[in-house]
């Protein structure tokens, strides 16, 4: 009995193994078929599909480009049509203008017939034109000479006025009202200061000067000696403001005095004569005040040695 069961079991196992082997072979065959189909799809169908899609995209792009080109051509046609219409209008306007000009020419021709020989009239007009040009040239030359004379007169009047003003304040024993300088050295022992400017800047001997600090007069000076580019002035007693010590660099200006009265420049009534083309050179202007920087304070020494 047991032997029979063992045999049956062995047979069942054998049949099962045989069936399993057959199924495995069929499964392998199915797998191979599926792999072959997938390989065919990947190697043949997918590239073909991709090519088809690319051709579709290219066709779509070309279609869009053609549509855009067609729209541009349509716009260009419209623009050219408008240009053509404008040209037609312009041609019509030019034709009207030509007709008007032709009518004007005919009218001028009739007038010329009444005037006489055109060549003779043209010759007269050229002569008159030449004479007019010559007259205009003479007027321009005369105007230039007159302007030069006026400029020279104004320069001379300015120089005379400047000299008259200088003579006025010098005769009034005043320094140049425009004087502006600073103390260059102080000699407390002798009670005087020196200035870096002199007669050339308008410092007048015997005139009074103001020492200005912060816009206020703190002392007065009396000019004692004057040279071309330097001067010495005495500190006027009792003019120094209390609790004030003069310092190198203090500002100096001319003391205010009575304004000199100057006579106006005489005006010539003689007739204007012809002058050369070039204006005469201007005379030097009146001396002006020099602006000097304060010099370094020197050691005090005896100025009379």
C-alpha cells in the first residue's frame, strides 16, 4: 500500500514537473515575443512616430510663417495702394499748379510785350544792382569807421574819467577809495605799520586809512611815507579801540572822506571826420587797488638803521 502511494506521489511529482517545465518554456517564449515586440516598437515604431511628429511640427511652423508672410504682403499691398492714391492726388495737384504757372507765364509775356526789349531792361537792372551793391559797401565801410570812432571816444572818455577821479581824491589828500590791502608788519615800539602796496595802488601820503576787523573799524592810520609798492603809516593815537591789538593781516581800506566833485567830460560838437579802418589802441586804464595776501610777520627791528 505504501509502495503504491509512493509510486503515485512520484508520478504526480513527475507530471507536475513536466507540466511546470512546459509552462516555463511557454512563459519564456511569451517573454521573448514581448521583448521582440517592444524592441520593434522602440527601434521602428517610436522613431517613425517621432519623425511623424517632427514633420507635423515643421509643417505647422511653415504654415504659421506662410500666414505671417501673407499678412505682411497684405499690409504691404494696402500701403502701396495708399501710396499710389497719394501719388495720384499729388499728380493732380501738380497738374493744377502747372496750369496756374502757365497762365502766369502767359500774363508775364503780355506784360513784357508792353514793357519793350527784355535784354535792355535786364542790362539796366544789372547796372542798378551793381550800383546798389557799391552803395551798400560804402555804407558798411562808413558804419565801421563810425563805430570805431565811437568806441575810441568811449575808451578815451573812460580813461579821462578815471584820471579825473584819481586826481580828485589825490588832490583831496585821500587814498584810492577802492584800496583794499592788509598790514604786512607792525612796529609797536615806534607806533607804525607797513603796507605791501604803495603809490601804484593809490596810497596817498598824509591820507587816513581804516583798520577793519570783522567789518568794523578798530583803528585809524596816518600815511607817513609812500613808495611805488610799499608804504608806512602811523597809528593815530586814541584811535585804537579798547582791548584791541593790531595784528599782521588786518584789513586796510581808505578812510571815508568827502566825495571829490569831478567835472563832466566835455562833449565835442565838431563834425566827425573819416577815420582809418582800424581803431587806435586804447590807452592804459587808471591804476586800480592791488589785492595783496598778508605776508609773514617779520621780527621787529629798528627801521631807521
